C-alpha cells in the first residue's frame, strides 16, 4: 500500500491538494482447515486512485473543484474448472445425523469466483456563498458532480 498527499498554497486565496493511493494485494483464499490446497482460488485487490482539488476563496465565498480518477479490481477467480469433492464420515449409516466433514479436495467448487471492478473519472464543483443577509444570516451552497465510471461485476464460477 502506497499513498501520498501534497498540499500547496500558491496564494492566500488558493489551496491545491494532490493525493494518490496505490494498493496491490494478491493472496489466496481457501486451501486451509479441512480444505486441501487444490481448493485454493487466487484473490486480487488492486486499487489505484488519484485526485486533485483546488479551493479558491474570496471575502464571502469559496469555490472548490475536484477531479478524481479510480481504477479498482477486487476479484476471486478460479484456477481450474474442477468441482470440489467433500468427503464425509457418517458414524450412523442408517441416518445422515451426526455427519462429520473430513476433507474437501478438487477445485474451489461452485460459487467461488467473482469479478468486481470500477474505472473512471469524476468531476465535482461546489460553490459556497456565505453571510447573505436576507431576514437573517444565510449561506447558499450549490454545485454539481459528474462521474463517468464503468462498473464490472461478474460471477466467474
């Protein structure tokens, strides 16, 4: 995991912030306890984010602009299409009651494998006007936000 932030104040009315985050995480799920190593499935959690924020202010107002980028992937994918087999001990053959799972072997089994990702840009602008005197003190805040994100989700099993 890496992250950083830089703050700049080029004038008394301006502030610029640049932030970034990089996370690259790869691990294995499954293959522990009573599950053999053949049931493992790789897990990926990659996250790349960056944004730049500019804040400009006057006597009674503040304008803040944000431009952000993100590219994330949180996925578990199967390494093989093999089904998972579970071996169970039945102490009483006449009934399934009291069964004890012994070991799981083969592939990761059904229901394992999902892809969740998103990638795109966001632009946001907020304007705040304070100290408006109209039957008392008021603050007016307006803005917009636009995001162009591609979301991907899939069941890969």
